[in-house]
């Protein structure tokens, strides 16, 4: 490449005028950026014509792949009919009405009511504002604290970042006061040497009791949990976790909100993650797969109790003063209706069909001497790289092994994501058996290559 060509390259252009979030800058300095022009099934294609099997379905969301005809058609048809409107002042599009009916029908409880946002972060923020609004209007203005768990990911706005229990938020001076992070329910990492998984779960339940006693039950507005932690590194709860904590929350009158931004619409093998773990939350937060990633959209889906109380509180002051310009966007709603239809008629079955071979592939890689744990449920999984399997000792901090593995995968045409020292896999639900084999073959080769260079 000539110096002028280099300056005009997609890589240089991407770096000169775009500010990258959640990106390791030394890494893109050394390796360059990847600029994408399109996709085919679960593959994405870059400006150089290289194809990558995206084992992360974008960011968990592109569950139907990158060129699904029904989703494209739904978008195009709706753009032709009515390309945009809001949901303020008692007006909303017909598509918005229909999507709310659909979401109420498929929600994990009867009597749901839906409020729309443009993202998962905004949906969590909105839910917190709803709980704060309820507290104030029900004569309990002190009821403002929010409980989440270590390693949780609930988003990036100031409130949802305060719920996100990741050390990187310290650079923003977050969390805000009143956001309390409990122990992450990850037995492999957090369990003590002499503790069974059942005892570990019991310890977490006892911790919840203690925190409620210390803070005062009447100061706690809600408990938020991902049924399976996603961006925390794919962490299914320890055995019996939700069975242990639900009665405690109920006894103290603390609502539980399931952040189903990743687990909603089939990822765990049921429509909702809470169904996989057999509990009924008071509200559900949805985004990502809601539109199969074809439109930015999030939703707060309120259960009957919160819906009724919010309605009463709103009646008293005549309006709920909250909403986003593009809330309930008709194109997003039309796409979501098509996406939910796809999930119900096809994709959920595909998740169930693919899960055994996916989990078997994970289990096979777990045999590797430097894979400490393979964990997951449905079509989400993570492989935790360790230096010493018996002692669970991680590689030295400066050696970002997972990043090396992910980079090596990218060189071989496979996109997968490093999270801490883990590699995360969460492919599209439309994967064929051949594509599943390709994913594991490429990943295994990358693991061999990287570990061979380290030991
Ligand atoms: C991605 C994610 C969010 C945030 O969604 P955005 O659309 O990125 O704001 C919230 N909760 C969970 C569980 C997520 O995975």
C-alpha cells in the first residue's frame, strides 16, 4: 500500500473521525480496525472482502443472521407505510399498539404493560425511574436503593452503569450512591474451597438477607438480575439461586426485575431466561434480540402489580413525565413483530436443536489443560482460560490470553469476544451444523496456537 493509499484506507478513515467505545486502543493501533460492509447468514464481510463467522451474533442480538429476508421485508414495508412517529401525547403508531399486545401475550406473566426505549440501558434507566416514581407517590420517598450483583451488566447510561458492577466504571466516579452490588453467583470463581455449590447458594441468600437488614427493606426500590449474566462472562446462576433469593425478596416486598436483554427471545432455550430458571419476575427488561438486532429498541415489560401501581400513581398526577423521541418507533415495532414471529415459529426450535451440539463442543474444549471452565446454557457459552487448571490460577494480568485467542480467531475468519480471561460464544440461532463445526474447529486451532506460544 502506498502512503497515500494507507492514509485513505478504511482503517485510517475509521480511526481519524470515529471515537471508539469498548475498544482496546493499543490493539487497534497494532492490528487495525475491521470495517464491515455487509453480511450473509451468520457471516460478516469487511471492506477487503474477508468473511468472518460471527460467533457472537453481533452483540448477542443478530439472532437471525445478517440478511434475513422476512426482517428486511418488514422494515421496507413499514418504511413505505409510515417511516417514523413517537408515542407521546396519547398518540402512537398502529405497529406500536400491535407490538405491545404481542409482548403482553408472550410475557412471562399475564396483564403486562409495555413502555418503549431505544436501548437496553435506557430500559433499565426507565425501570429505575418508574420505581423511584412509585416510591415517591406511594409515600415512601426513602425507597430508592437498587440491588444488583457483581459482574452484572445492565448498560452504560449513568443509572444503568451504576447498576453494572464492573470496576471500569470507577473512571466515571460511578456507581452513584445507593447502588449496591452483591456477590456474583459464580460458584467456580466465587465459591470457597470447602464449600459445596448448595452451600455457596445459601451463603448468597444469607448475604441478601444481611444487606436488606443492614440497609432497611423499606429503603430498597428493587433487585435487578440477568437470569444468566452475559457481559459478565456468561455466568449461569449457581444451583438453586433464584429459588433461594425469590422468597427473601418477596418477604421484604422488594420487586425483582429480570434483565432479559440477552436472555429474552430464546437464547437459553426458552422464550425467557426466567422460564429456564423457573421464576416469575415483577418486570422484564428487553432489547437486543427483540428486533433481532435490525433496529435499536428496548422495552420495559411491567408485570400486573407494577403496571397497576404505576397506572394509579400516574393518574394521581395526570402524566408519567418520561419518554424518548423515538420510543415505540413504528419501523422498530414492525421489525420486532416479525422477529417475534420468527422466534415463535422457527428460531426457538432451532436453539433447542442446536443446543446439544453447541454444549458438546464447549465440553470438548473444556478438556483442554488450559481451559478452566466451560459454562453456559442454550446457545450462550464461555470458556475460561487458566494457567493452572487445578488451582484455577489465571494467566498473569498483562498477558491478555483471551484477547490473543480472539485476535487469532479473527485472523482465521472467526469473530468471538474476549471477556476477562474468557472467550464468549453466542452465535445466531440460524447456524447450520457445518457452521457450528467451523466455529469450533477454528476456535480449537486458535486455542492450540495461542497456548503453544505461551507454554
Ligand atoms: C447489552 C445489555 C444491556 C444494555 O443494552 P444497550 O442496548 O447496549 O444499552 C443491558 N442489560 C444487559 C443484560 C445487556 O446485555
